[in-house]
C-alpha cells in the first residue's frame, strides 16, 4: 500500500515537473513583441546617438498590447504641440515603407492579433509631451496607402506652419520690418520686407545665397542620421528647397536667392 501511494506521489511530482518544464521552456522564448521591442530599441537608440543635436533619446517598450516609442528631442526649435496627428502618421508611413520585411510583418501582425496599438510619445526640450496612438489596423493602412491618401494636405499644412515659425528669427536677425512664408513654385519662400532698399542694396544675389546656404547646411547637418527622414518628408510634400526674397515696402527693388536641395547637400 505504501509503495502504491509513493508511486502515485512520484507520478504526480513528475507530472508537475513536466508541466513546469513545458511552461519554463515557453517562458524562455520571448513573446514576439517583447523581442521586437528590444531589437527596435537598439536600432532607434543608435539613430538617436547618431543625431545628438536633434534627438536626446529614444526608448521602446512593449506592455499590455501597446508598443510604446518615446522620443525626446534635443533640438530647441522643435515644439511637439505643433506636431499634428496627421503629420506624425505621414512621417511614420514613410518610415514603415522604408523598413519593410519580416520584422515589420511580425510587429504589425502580432499587434493585430492582440488588438493593440503603437503609441508614440514626443517630448521637446521645454519638457512638453504629446502622445500619438496608432492602432494596428491603421498601421496596415499607413504601409499600403500612397502619400496623397495619407492626409497629405493636412500634413503639408502642418509642415508649412512649422517652417513659418522661423519667420521671426529671420526678421530679427537682419532687422527686417516683416517676414512671411509662402510656398511658391515648390520652394519654401521667406520674404523679408525692409523699410528701405538701402538695408540690402550692397548685397549681390550670390552673397544672399551664401548668407542662407551656410545656415541651412548647418541646420541639416545637425539632424545627423535623421537628416534623410527630414529631407524625404519635405520632398514628398513637394517642397524642393528654399527661397529668400528681400524687398522694400515700396516694392521697387527686390533681391532673390533660390537654394534647391542639391546646394544644401
């Protein structure tokens, strides 16, 4: 009798060990999105490290069907409150399309099964933060849709607003009376109006080009490894470069300098 009881107990222990062994083996294999979040965390941290003047840090974490990506900007000109959902999704779509493959497929497919989402949190140098949630179904659409189907006009309007925020800087730098931005012939055109033409009458077109080309080159170099992302965004929104126009209130004398991408590069 004792032998039988002992056998039953041993069988129970073996069964429990068997279950524990199966469970333990499963737990040692990272859940797909845990593994992918670790991989993506390494990739995006490297991107941040190669763009120190633009991005302070990036963290990626997967928790409860949410793949979270937190991006902290170091560039003081970035204001997250001015970044719309349409613009963030437009940029995200570009990133997804340039990183297709098994890893992306696994992320989107697993998020779909979990009915989860990708949550992007942007934080600027002033400490302001904003979260953008993108469902798995929306991620599939972003990957498939063409640029004109991705709230193109809203994204372009948002970019123009961001570019427009530099008007005051340009105005103050050279004591212009006014500064305004418009998109003309595919160029982001900054028009600076002075009280009199004497304020710039000693400048030639080549000098005006040099004045702003150097600033643009410095700014785009500061984007580091993120530079292609910024340039691709502007190109996809049909912005072919920059143009600077100096004019006087009477409008009798105008000096213009166009700076296409090939010069900035």
